[in-house]
C-alpha cells in the first residue's frame, strides 16, 4: 500500500540513532503527510495504519513516538497528521521564545549543552538571533559519545549564529567545561509525572556538576514528551538495552578482549532526578523547580 519512497524514509528513521526525538517525529510526520498528498486523499486511513505498524516498536526510549502513534490511531486521518505537525512546529517556536526570555532575565551569555536536540538547536538559534551584534555569546558543546551527536549541533549552529564563539569539548572534560559557563541547557527524551527526565547519557553528571557550582539547569521539552509514569528511580527498572560494543571500541580491541569477563556498557540515555533541574520549559510555560 505505501510507496517505496515512504518505506525507505521509514527505514531511515528507524535506524537513525543520531538525531533527537523531535527531529525524528517531525521527519516521520512530514513523510507521512507527503505520502497522503500523493494519494490525493484515497485510502488515507489504510496508509496511516500501515505506516504506524511499520514505525511502532522503534525508538522505545522516546515517548514521543508512542504519544504520536496513540493520537494517530485514535483518528487516522490526514487532517490529524497535519494538526499534530502544526502543533509540533508551534511548540518549538514557543519554547524558543520562552528560553530567550529566560536567558535574558538571567543575563546569561555562556551556555553548556550536550548531544543534538533539534528543540535546543532551534531555541539557541532564536536566542542568538535576537542578540545585539556587539554582544558576544559563548556556546560550549560536549561531543556526546558514543555517537558524537554534539558535532551535528556544532556544525549547524556555528554557521548560523554570527556573534557566537563555540567550544567543542570531549565528554570527560565536562568538569573543566562547566567552569567556563553560567548556565546548562538540556533537552529531554521523556518527562515523567514526578519531574524526573530521561535524556542523553552524560546529562546526569552534567546536572550534578551544575548543582555543585550553583548554576541553573534549564531543560527544554514539549507536551509530546510527557509520560504518565513515575520515574523508575531504581536504575535496574530503567529499561534500555546495551548498545553495540563496536560503537565505543575499534575492531582490534573487540577481537582482543576476553568476552567471557568483559561487558561493554554502552548506553544512550539515563535518568536525571528533578532535584537537579532548575527550570523545565515547554510550550505551556516555565516550571520552576
């Protein structure tokens, strides 16, 4: 039923372990809407249901996919696809505006972040774009192993914000990096009902370091990331599979290690308790912790 073009796009989204949740969901919605337009309104219900079957089960750690799939299943129509996409874009714009307002109130000029969240990228572009040409800002980015998504954020922003200086740090230097800034900015992949979040690995030590130095930790998200579940404070209950060892070890190392006694602990996400977060910004406003 669905076209080879949409099938290929879905496979790319499923296999993408670099981009953040908001980027992937928007890519999914855009591809689905294009497919429905090409079919001129025919069989839209069947196309949506088949598409959902192909995409569900991927990116289990990203609550956004579950929420979007749930909304589309309740009303599998092109109008609903367009509505969700419109809400997404409106939310991104509102979050960017609120972050700019917050940073200006804090008189922040030096920010540290990690990974590549499209929500964070969009918000920083907005913030940088409203600064006076003579005002220099600094954006510090951690490389974000194992996939080094930080480099994508660096490439995108460094060509767009003209009055900013950028600093790209290895993850192990976050203790030094945080001494250069006055604010930490994070995205989120899941927002639990009790204020805990799931985000890119490295977010927890970064938030703890910020608290030690009495620096604000600002988290950006949207209502699509909201979960009704409470935070699984026991790490063993935090369900995420260990990722492939070849992402952190080269082929020679993998061949030489004693596999009977070695586990390569490669994870993408971790829990961050709400006590380490200063503000959570969504399209609905600012929550002060």
